[in-house]
C-alpha cells in the first residue's frame, strides 16, 4: 500500500490558522482604506462616506511637492541601485568561484543585516564631513558638494541608492543563478563577442530580475523614513517624512487618504510586474 505524501494543509487547524493570519495582516489595511472615505474629521468615528480628504490632499501644495520630491528620489535611487546591483550580480555569478567571493556577498548585503538607524547615523556623519569640508576643498568638487549635493537632493539620492543596492541585488542574482548557461556557451561557440552575448542573450534573460530589483528598490526608497530623516535638509521633506510630521501635529483622515493612494500605487506596480514577468504556457 503506497504511503500518502505529507501535506501541511492536512494538519488540524491549518485552515483556521491561515484565515486568522490573513485577517490580522489585512484588517489594518482595510480599516485604513475604509476610513480614508470618512466624512468625519475623527479617525475613530465614522461620519459617512465622503471624498473630501482626497480632494484636500490633492489641493495641498505641500503634499504635491513632497510627492514629486519622493518620486524623483525613488526613481533616481532605483536606477542607480539597479545599475550597480546588476554589475555586482554579473561579477559574482558569471565567473569561476574565487577566494573572498563569500565576503563580497556579505558586504553587498550588509545594509540588510545592520539596523537602519546605524546606517542612517553613519551616512549622517559622512555627509556632515563632506558638507563641512566643501569650502576647504574648493574648486569644481567643492562647488558640486555644496550646491548640487547639499542644497539639492544629491545626498538623499546617494543615501537611498546605497541602501537599496542589496534589495535590487538579490532578485537579479537569483535570476542569474537560475539561468541556463547553454545559450551563452552556444553564442561563444558561434564566435559572438562577450558584449554581443550579453546584449542578445544574457540581458534579455535576466530582464525580469532587473525589473524586479528596480521595482523593489523603488518601493523601498519611496517608503523610507529613518534614513531620510537623518540625511534631508530644510525643505526637503519626502511624502513619508511629511506624513510623519503631520501625525505629530494632528491625526486626520487626510493621512489615511494619502496612505491609500500610496497603497494603490504599490498594487498597480505589483500587478504590472506580474503581467510583465509571468511565464506563458
């Protein structure tokens, strides 16, 4: 008599536990979305259905400025982090194993293991040194540090890029490790140059991993609060730091509306990623 295979789904109470877990995960999100349509100014008392808070958020110039600033930072950081992560993934997978490869892998993923507050303080100290010595450096470099990096969004973009590299690196590396080398080997046998092989074979095959890494880096940058709070200057609030500041003053359904719109953007990105990367039968 054949023995039946073990299945976690057959354990007693599995379905009930799964329902309770999903309920605990999504109940706060559903509550947030529901109360973003609350006509009352109170976040705890339902006063009827209304789109008032979405209209107020749309007309709020501070929200518009913070949203645009967040998108600029997130897109820039995602592009930089994904480019660096792609080169790092190629350098650690498309070659023979070498001494110190494990150490390099650990160093690339260091921001994932170190508390974010530590990274934020380290970046604050580094950028503080650069700001202090910008005048002494002088010349084009000093002008660039003082004007472009300090008074612009350069330091925030650089900080987000450094923090997002491991998030982009992991899916790209996983994609490369799961790829069959036979096509690249065949291209080399047919006298294709390394650049031709990369452009016509490797890059198209690893594109889903690059897209996944870029989207993950974008979402992580868009959502970041701790590092941004430490690095940003006056008048450089992003949408998350703006929301944090508003929560310290007064909690209104406008914050729920902004959060719901951010949630909608995330859902759209995830849906687009699924449609772009799903395998055809």
